[in-house]
C-alpha cells in the first residue's frame, strides 16, 4: 500500500547494488517496495550523482520468484536486456556458483523465463533475448517537414519512408541511420511514435552506418524519463534483428560500439525468420551498499 495522504514522509536506509553492463548503469534495489513507490524511490536514486545511474530495478522477494531463480521489475515495468544479464550474474554470485553456469530469471516486460549463461570468474554473461513480436516498417517522412527536426547532411526525406521498428512488447525500438542523436530529434520522434502506438517504453537507436556504432536513447512512459544510455541490450538486439532482414538462413553476429561500452548480438535465422537472438558482454557489480531515501 502507498502512504496515506497527510502522513509525513520519513527517511529510510535501503540496500542497493550497482551494476555496470557495458556502461548502462543499473541500480538494483535489494528490498521489497510496492509498485506505487517505484517512481519516487527511483527518481531519488537517479538523482545521486555518485551512483551514475541510468535505470533502476527492484528485486522481488523470494516467494515471488516461482520457478525462476529470481525475479526483478524495472521501475517502469519495461524490459531491459542489460539489467537481465546483470541480474543473472548477481544471482549466480549469491548462490555461490563458481565459474560457468546458468540461472533463470523472471523479468518485467517479458512473458518468458530467461536463461542467463554466466561466468562468475570473468563476469561474462549471455542471455537469449525474447524474440521480436514484430518488425515494422514505419513511414516517418512527415517528420522531415517538422521545423524542429534536424536530418543531418546525408539523409533525405525518402530515406524515412521505410524505417525499421522492432516491437518486443515491453519496448519498441526505432532504428534511425545517420541522423543526429539530439534531444530535439528524439522528442519529435517520441511524439510521432506515441501518436501511432502506445508502448510501455520506446527507444531510438541512432545508428552511424559507417562505424556501425549506436547511440541509444530510451523513454519510459510510466516514469516519464528519457535517458541517453551508455549502452542498450534490447536496442542492440533490435538492430541485429533488423539488419538480418532479407539475409538467408544462418547465424549472424553483430558487434555494436556504444557510448560507454560494446555489446555483441547474435541472430539465428531459420525458415526466413528470426528463431533466436542473444546478447553478451561483461558486467561489473558493486558490493552491496546502503543509501538513504525519503519514503
């Protein structure tokens, strides 16, 4: 239950763990909170400059895990691949696993239990991501006429006639090639996307087609936050799936440099469709620490 009106707030020390999966800094809250308090707690944690947080996840009590080894929810109940593989490593270390193994995690925004391959010595992690529900082709030529939109020097109006967007259910990623990654461009795109769809979260993967590097920007609707992320696991997956369109059956691995780290994504195609997709990379975990928040 959330706090009743008129009841004064109070300070509380809470335990957190900070994960760094390729620079996409994720703060795990290691004690139960009702969903109604997620936004208030998360906004305070993200405002602590010493944590460098980009997103917040809440670890659930053991009783909520069901057949998984652990369960966690992102602040906006969206899905996040980087947080998933970080959580897998956290659970593996807690279980006393040494070396290579697997853990099974239940994550918000995903209807299936995910398998995380981990190595507790090297801190490498690999997760089979949910398959895209759909790869859409969006006609975004109208944004070219928006006075606030800056297409850059190499993109023309017709280049926006069939923009690939990958829908995972918990997040919709739009892949834009060679367009400047600016707050204004993202804001124009966000208004356009939400006029047509209503995803729990959306990302724009600004892709430099020459360097094949990504600048990920993610908006989470429930908490109304926009973040230029150090890296994005689901965005990397989206790009890999989109880039494999039109290619014959087989296995394709893409490596995506991003502002704070690199993520590798592997796509397995069978019968002309994406059958499996993985992301992998190393994760750094902090020791548990206590911080004080207002509740």
